[in-house]
């Protein structure tokens, strides 16, 4: 067997493994299909108003454009309901596979080696931030396209063909009109172009900026010109604590370990616990700032900038005044893991490199355990939970 055939076989076996893991987490999704309530509202709109009006639908419960959900539910509306559930579910699956295929077969300034790509795919598939809440639903393709835009930011075209460059530009625009998380990363693409003023970076910037303008227009019309959405812009002290737990802690230690250590023991209600959390967070933040400037790594700069953008967005824009967990923590959680991953790659000082490796290994192992067996929200992996008749 020559090298080319060997690579084809290995690629096939790897994606077979990915498919089996996806099937293992929730077989009913791929065999029966399901609708979440919000998703069914999209389908109902397409049935009532037609395919093309379904494509431009803006769901009032979200207030931004979600092209992928519109397209999938509009297409599904052409079939009987029993089949349309499966159609929509496989559209949700296709987004995951698209991200994995892109990472696997394209060059990146973040994932520069083959094992980097494998690691990245596993992180996006089953690390702790990937809560069951966003599993197999096109509504939450919003989070996956946000992750995809982050991946596309670091695409490397020095050895790529013309087709790949244009495909990336198209995928970036689709991500931007399908995900508010993707659209808000526009400033990172501006910085990327300022760092490297190449034609492809300019094209990527134009692509994501066009999507951003569209999303901004829709958001302004749905929020700033409407009343009753003020709660999204409220921030309480416990929202910060929620961010620390759901983004910084859960990304590496999952849900079960922190709950057993701090909640079951009532440790979190101790008098100075919140003060300790704040001081520790500030210490780590200042150290990270010092570390980043010391390293002078452009990729690290971009990762941190993306994290700041997304973190600020979820703190301001989450539906709750004291909570940024669940779906809100998905994109920043993944970025935090890739931030530690970049530190591991560029670091030569053994203690820091070892700490980074421990965090990364912990994230994958605990994520795999909580993928199904110890899932913090096992009911969301059961299709009957989403029954519209209950």
C-alpha cells in the first residue's frame, strides 16, 4: 500500500470513528430526528409562508438572522413531518462534519501539525463546553458556526488552491449570516488584515464584514427599536461568577468535578469564597496579559482578542442577568481551550508547558466521560424530551 492509499484509509477510519461517536451520544437523533420547540417555529413559518419567505425569516425569540436554520427548515417543509424531523437533524449534523472536514483537509496557522488537527476536532466534538443543549439542532448551529468562523480566521492559504480560497470566503459569509457569534468576530478579521495585508485576508474581511452589516441591521431593528428586551443588557455580580465557572472552570474540569468539590460540600457558600474567586481571576488575568506581551506571538494575540470579543458579547447579550452558562459558554469555552493549546505549543518553560498539557488532557478525558455517560443534562440526549406532544 503506497502512502496516498494509506492516507485515504486512515482518513476514512478517523471519520468513521467520529461518526460512531456522534451516533453513540444520541442514536435516536440520527434514526428518528427531532424538533426543538423554537426549531419547529421556523418550520411552521416555512409551511405557512412558503420556502422563499422561510429563507429570510427572522425569529423574534432570537432577534438576529440564522440562515442555516432558515434553509434547513425551509427545505424540510417540503417533506411530511416524520421525514422533516430527520432532514433538519441531518442539517445540524452537516455543520459539525463540515467543520471537521475543513480542519482536517486545510492548512492553518493555529493547527500546524496533523495531531493538532485531530486534537481540534476532538475538542469541538466532545470537550466540556459542548453542552447537550447545542447537540443536533440547527437552532444552535449558531454556536457551531461561531466556532467555524474562529477556525477560518486562522486558515493558511500559502499552499492552497484557488478553489479552497474561494470556498473559505463563501463559508465565512454563510457563517456570519448563520451565527451572531461569527459576525461579532469581524474586528478580529480587521486585525488579521492589518497584520498581513494580503488579498485573501482582505477578501475574508469583506466577506465577514458584509455578514456583520446584515446582522447589525437586523439586531438594531429587533432590539434597539423594540421594548421588552432590556434584560439582555443587565449584568449582575453573579453573572461574572457564572462566567468564571462556565467558561474558565468547566472547559477543563467539566460539570461533575466542580459540583462535587464546591456545591455538594457547600464550599461555595463560604463567606469569602466569591472574593477569592475574583482575586484569583484578577491575578490570572494580569499574569496572562504579561505573558502575552512577553511572548509576542501574533496567533496568541488573535486568540485572546477573539476571547475578549465573545466574552464581552455574552456578558452583555445573554438572556439572563446572572447566567452565562449552557449555550452562551460554548464559543468562549472552546476559544479558552485553544488559548491554552497555543500556550502549550509555543511554551518552552517546562512548568507552564506541563500545566497547559494537564489542562488539555483533563478537558478531553472529562469531556469524553461527560459526552454521554456522565452528561450534566442527560435528558437533552433523549429525543422524547423534545416531543412537541408532551
